[in-house]
């Protein structure tokens, strides 16, 4: 796959995920759900802006550098550790909220996006792989986060305790 095609496809994926989170933030009935969906929409918007800046650089110069891609979320390792803590005491679901369906859709979108970046990293010219390797790491963290949210909602009937688990650095 050519770099311009990869960037264009990545922008499409990121728009799709961002739009899902933004829509869910508006439709969520739970205040904490609204907050996490808004945070995730902001995270995905950062991805869109990054990719669009790389595309603009490509169009202007015919080259592109892998600038630092930051995330507003904690590291994937920390997310996995916190997810394990949350699910250790999981019991019966006390309530089904519309957020559960939103999260299931988000999980599928994040899995598809991770698979897309995994394929890109393997298929692109090695000089362009670093551009997408960080995306793969971040998107795998998103999968972990969304799965933990599903587990917490199903098992505990509540969202992450934002005082102990803040998504903002």
C-alpha cells in the first residue's frame, strides 16, 4: 500500500471512531458515560489532526516524518493492570444501560482499527512503519479500555471510579 493511501484510509478509520464516540457522548444517559465518550472523542480527534498534518506534509513535500503522537490515555500496560483489578470482583449485571451497546460498538470499531494498523505496519515500506506503530499501540490500549468499561458496567453496574482512574494526565 502506498503511503498516501495508508494515510487516507487511516483518516477514514479515525473519523469513524471519533464520530461514534462523539455521538455516544451526546446520547449517553449516564454522566460518567458521557464523560468517557467525550474523552475518547477528543483522543480520536487528536489522531485525525495528526494524520491530516502528515497528509499535508506528504502533499507539500513528497515526504513525511513520524512526529510524536501523544495520547491523553495512560499506557496500555497500566490500563491492563487496572482492568484486571476491576474485573476481579465482577458479579451480576445490575442494570443494562444504552451505554453498554455503545461500548460494544466501540469495541468492535477499536478492534477493526487495531487490525487495520497492524496490517499497515506489516505492509508498508519500513521507512514509514514508525508513523503507524504508535497508532497500533494506542489503539490496542483503547481496546483494553473499552473492554474494561464493558466488564465494569456488566459486572459492577458502574463506571470506572474517575477519582482513582483518571483518563486525563
